C-alpha cells in the first residue's frame, strides 16, 4: 500500500488481511452472492457462462482483485492495473452507476457484517471509518459519481451506504432464472470444494444458512432445516470462542 492511501484505510486493510482474513473472505463471497438477487446483475454474470461453469475461478478472481486493492493501495502500480481492468470489464451497456455502487457496497458492507456476526470481536469504529474511506476511494478511482445515500442524498458514512444498499434491495431484489442458476453453481461448486468430502453434499443447505430472508426469497432458496442451521451456528460460535481465547 502506498503512502498516498495507506493512512486513509490502514485499519481496514489490517482487519481484512491480518486480523480476520478468513471471515473477510467468507463475507466477500456472501457479498458476491448478494448481487445475484439483482436481476440486471444476475443476467450480466450468467450471460458470460464462466460464473455458472467455473464458479470457483470467478469468485477467486473477484477476491484477488479486491484484496489486491486493499493490500497494495489504489494508487500503487498493481492497484492501478486492477482498477483499469475493472473499468474495462464493467464498461458495457446496461451497467449503470447505481449497479456499480450496489456491487461496491456489497463488497464493503458484507465482510463487515459477517465479522460482526461471527468474528471473535466486532468491527471497531476506526475500522468502519477506514472501510468507508476505501469504499469512497475505489468509487472515485472507477470514475463513479458521488454515491447516493438512503434517500438520494450523498452518503457521508458507511451507515448511509448500508441504508442505501438495503433500500436498493427492497426496490430491486427479484427472482430470476439467472439468479437461481448462479446460486446453484456457487452453492454446489464453490462451497462444496471448501468442505470436508463427507459434508460436501450438504453444501447448498450450509450455504443457505448464511443467507438472510430477503436474499433467500430473491434466489428462491428454501430456509434450511433446523438441524443444519443449528450445526452452522454452533460451528461459527465455537470458532469465534476459540479465536477469542487465542487473542
């Protein structure tokens, strides 16, 4: 991370890359999955075929891009290369500034949500402010207009970004064949590869346990059986307790 940017979001980079990297990766994956609930985004992702045929590769590429930007800095040589690549990928008809703002909000908000819910400690205010600084810097680097707040005004902190994101989902979440296909590929291919072999058949139910009700409705995903939800909750809480004891 270069001197020009590391001061603004140093605390965020430390949280994501050093303090809770595993939680951050899961949260980023959930943020990516969240975009499947927006029809316009789902259609773009499904049209290329890579996301449904190679979900692990597509998700890995997204994670590498985001962690490179956070770790190297937006104004580093590698950071500029990633930003230029993101601009080219998303410079196509139908991808509006609001869609881009929503994707960036998911990638910033969802990791912090997962850490707050399942990490060994909550995100601090300093880390939240640093995350907002990164969010704004990336938005500016991509040439997007000022991000909207919950009522169309400008967003001045991460809470306002999250409020806008929630309102956007209320207005735009809807079931689509593309969204269902993306979820099927991701829940069976991506998560299954990260579970022990005996648990791989449970991957879709385990993954669904991490989705909230609005997203389950948008992806037409049933709420998992109570035993699966209890198992996931127990595993996450046990891991958080173990991490607290170790720190």
